[in-house]
């Protein structure tokens, strides 16, 4: 199985390591042709404005949209912002694919970064240690979107819509490979929409 990792900016190397650890091939995606023959794509955390600008510059917006329509695509943190349909900011380029509203600066400056043990029922009983870094949160989801995890205050931090997956935190920064395994499972099963 070949999994692409969008390698324009941000934490792409850590995702590649996780993908390889699980026995799949990791491919860095910088140009539209890099998407050919991939079974899935991970859009990493980083800075969504930069990722958006570079994606426009490299002619990647439409190819990424076409890819994510067909194939499992997972956005983490900035990648979740990039995947969302609505971020309340008109000028910022996004793919606008996943039917959810995302607040980019959900946690303000007071708690820029924090870690928390999250219950994600799709992964079983054991909580997932989630690292949030200037993280976004999902403020509303459309009818086809399933909520996978919430913080104790109710804020949505993981969601899935068919073969599209979004997490507000950085699962590539911990030793837990369960979310990557979950995504590889989606990629193995192909498009479900
Ligand atoms: N706040 C960042 C943004 O708006 C996301 C941070 C991250 O990906 N760790 O893109």
C-alpha cells in the first residue's frame, strides 16, 4: 500500500515514519503527479495558511480535491483546517471538502498547547494520548459527519465523513500508532462514498 503525505510544510516526516512503521510505503507529495497511484493521503499539521498558499502556487488545489473525492484522506491539525468546508475566513485557500465548520484558533493564547487522554471509541477502550498544538476545533458538523472524539467540555476534536478523516491534534508525535492503523485500514478499503 502506498500512502502519500503532503510535504509542503509542517510535520510530514513524522507521519511518514508512522506509515512505514506500519508496513506501508510513504510517498512525499509536492506536485500533482506525486498523487498518482496512491491509496490514501495524509495532510499534516503545520501552518494552514502556508500550506494553502503553497498548494495554490504548486497547482495542487484541484488535484488534491479530485484525489480526496476518490480516496481516503486524513487531515491532522492544520490539515483538518485545510480539509474543512467552512473555516469562517474567505481569503484563506482550503480544499473545502469535509462538511464541518472549524475554528482555527479554538483554544486561544492561554492554552496554546496541551496534552490530554482522549476516548476514541473507534480505537477501543484504551485512551489515546493527544497532543494539541495551537489546535483548531470543530464547531459544527454536517449530517454525513460522524464525531469520533470530544474533549470533556464537548468540543469536537476528531471526525469522519466516509473516507475523510480529521483530527485536531498530532497523532504522529506520540508512540501510539492506532490512528495511523485506523487510517491505513480506510485506505485498504478504498473509497466508501
Ligand atoms: N494553528 C495552526 C493553523 O492555523 C495549526 C497548528 C498545527 O497544525 N499544529 O494552521
